[in-house]
């Protein structure tokens, strides 16, 4: 059975604390939760309440309610995308991190493309559509011995995605080091 807590701990390490980087499309973020993309997340109200304090960041880290809201946010993603049903911890972890960066649609695409490679010549191949449907979930459940290779294949697809984003927009190169550090190769 896969476990959420170790994956969540890695997520917190990867995402860091509070940031408001004008180069980041998410702009203001807390532990990877973007105000731009998640404006209704209830933690923003609490975060705004701490901003006037000189020890703002320390107060955020000590605020148990904020920390519980962060955990709830990520646990909801974990469950929504069925990571709790995956048979392999490393596959669930790689897939979950890809859901966070670059997002659910690309994450499912990386998974589907990697699963198709491991499907070999067997039919039917998964339709690579970015939707996590019953056929994709069944293919994940069918992975028996190649879980580590599947993780690496997903990470390679994800790395390719990141490199393509930089080629398309070199101004994003500031993020490449952090993006590549997240790959499980």
C-alpha cells in the first residue's frame, strides 16, 4: 500500500515556504500553492493576517491551522488523482510530483506515454489524452516488475517537457535547475 506522508514530506521540501517571485507564473505561493491558480484556498486569509508581522515567515510555519490547510490541499490532490490506489510507492510519488509541477494534464500524459512504452506490442495502447480514466488506472495496476523503469520513463518525459518549455521561452531558464532537481532518474 502506498503512503501519502513520505510523498507529502518530499513535496514540502521541493516547494519551500512563502514566495512571491515575479518570474513565477504562480506569483505568490505558499508551499507550492499559488494564489493565482488557487485563489479560493482558505489559507490565503490566514497568510494575509500574518503579513504585517516582521517575523511573518516564522509565524506561518508555526501556524498549525495554515499547516493543516496545506496538508489538506495536497491530500485532496493525492486522492483526486487516485495516487492512493497505485500499487507502487515510487510510481505514485513521481506521478504526484508531476501533478504539482507541471500540472495534472501533463502528468497524466507522462504516465500514459510511459505505460504505452511498457505495454510493448500489446493492444490496445492507451490513448494519450491527459485524462486519468479507468484504462490508464488499470494499466498502472498491471505494472508488476517494471515500477522503477516506469518511474524513470515518466521522469524522462517530464524532463523533456521542461526542456521544451525553456526552448519555447528562454526567459524561463531561471527555473530549470529546480525543475530538473525534482526528476527521479
